[in-house]
């Protein structure tokens, strides 16, 4: 098995400064010696065998179990060496790994059939971890999705606020009291923002007990419990109609077999002149299977779609696409902040769980950042409606809306700015 790993890494790392120590004690250098040194140690034969047979799964798995260690540098540095050492070659370009990827793609429907019961169980696997864990690395509003970095060196909290502002402007809420459905409302930050800044009446739905309890408490604490209602229920059981629908970071958990159900349900819940904004991770290349490590340890039942897969379902749902924006590298920067914050407070995470948990999450954050920075993942923001005249003709209204929201955020005593902001532009 050693020669398989050697051959693969030799092709992956032509530049950089990587060393690997094998279970027999031998050490091999890869790359041209440039850049920060990284040293990976494979402690057991089972880890060596796993890397040879299925690196996409066993690298993270055996790092979690301690069968693999980083003795110089860190896991992010190792992944950088692997993904940037030879841009013309990827590990899945080899025949065996290409076959594994194809088999996972063909049988992905087995994991993605998210019934109401199974969807709740999958969500609880990740989002019902103790809130103290998420407090270690998320922003103050607990936004667990891609931030929107408007400028270099912007803080995580500012970028997450900019994300909410950007989405709110695209929803084009033009008067107080308009009803909004937040599908996958998380810890309530987006719903509370829309109620506070726009005077919207928001219903948020989540399947996480932890998220629901905190959302309700937050709404009560800031005096918005009459404007925002949080429900512990599946979106498929929600009743409408609504003027606006927003969904941020939830679509990845829907599962490809349920895409048409998702969009048909959204279409039935959205008023004829309504607007929907979907914010989801997507891939820039062809449809493929999820990373098997992420599937098992982090997000069971999830799937990251190609844009073509999303559009096929939209086209059959009765909704029309009115705008698509691709957020490039924004999630890479978001994950960098999360990874650095998590590593700075790693001992606190270990006190909450254990060493294996910390190693798994260290790998999860590093691998996810790598996927957005050097591989094929981006974020899609897709705006939908029944009527093409539901939003203004040009995209200028988004910038104007963001400017108005920004000024309103600095004046917390101001009336909900939906009453004063861009009056709805005349339809053609």
C-alpha cells in the first residue's frame, strides 16, 4: 500500500514542502522545498491502507482516530500542499478514485431520501450539539452560513451583518407588515434582522430543538416575539401564503430527490407577486457525490448540487428565476475565520467533548475551507418569483436597499425603514 500512497502524493505535490513518515519509520519528501514545511506521520498500517484505498474518506477518519498526525505545520497546510502542488492533477483523476466517486454518485439517492423523520434526525446530528461549541467560533449573531465580505480584512461580525443586509435587499421588502417565511431559520438571526430593520412579520421554521429554543428566547429578549414566530417543524408542513420566502444554508440538507418537492412547496407558499431568495452551497462542475467524510461525521443526508440540478427542479415548480449571483471565495474567508477561532479555543471544545471530536472538527473546517478556496465549491444566491415584474428591472435596487439598511442599522431607535425606504419601483 505504501507505493500507492507514494505514487499518488508524488503526482499531487510537485511544488511545496511536504514530508510523510510511514508506519515502518521511513520518511519521504515531496515537492520542490518551497513554502512552509508540513510533516504528516502515518502511525498505523490500517491508516496507510485507508489512504491508499480511499483518501477522500480515510484521511479525515484516521486523523480523527489518531492513526495520522501532523507533526509540523497543520492540517490546513497539508491540504494546501495537496491541492495547490499540482493544479493540473487531482486525486480523483486516478482510475480507482474516479471509480469510487462514480459509485458514490450512482448510489447517493440512498442517503438523500430525507423523509420528515429522517430529515429531523439528520439536522439534530449536527445542529443540536451544545450551543457552547458554536459560541467558540461563530459571530455574535450565530450565523452558520457564508458571510459576505465587502472589503479586505472585514471582521467576521461585519461580514455576517453584510450578508443579512445583502439578502434583505434582494427580498425587496417595501412596506412594514409584509409576511416572510424563513425556511431553516437557524438561531433566528435572519428572521430577527428582517423584523427589526424592515418591520416584517416573520415565521421561521427549523428542525433543531437547540436552535428553536434559542430563537424563541432571543425574540423575547429583544421584544420581537409578536413580530417573529419560530416553529419547530418541517417546511413541508408549513401553511401560507407569504409575501417573501428566504432560505439560507438549509437547501444543502433537502436531498436531491426532494428538490422538486421543495420548490413546489415554496411555490404554493409564495404569493403571486412574492419574492423568494435561496442561499445555498453549490458546485461549479458536474453533479457528483458528497465527500464521504463530511457525509458520515458532519452532515448526514446532505447533498451539494450543481446549478443544473437546482434549475431542473425550479423549471418544473412553477417558479421563475429572476436573479442568480455566485459568491466566490466568500465562504473560504468565512471558514478561515471559523477555523482560526476554533483552533484558538480548541481546549475549550475538548472540555465540551473530547480529543477525537476536536480532531474531526479541525479536519472538517480545514477541508471545507480548502474546498471553497481551491476546489469546486461556491455559494449560489438564487432569486425566484411567480411574476417577472415582482422585482425591479435592473439590479440597482439591491445597492440602494443595502445603503438604506446600513444607515438604519446605525440608528436603532428609527422606525422600521420599510416605511421610508425605496418605494416599490413601478412595473414596466
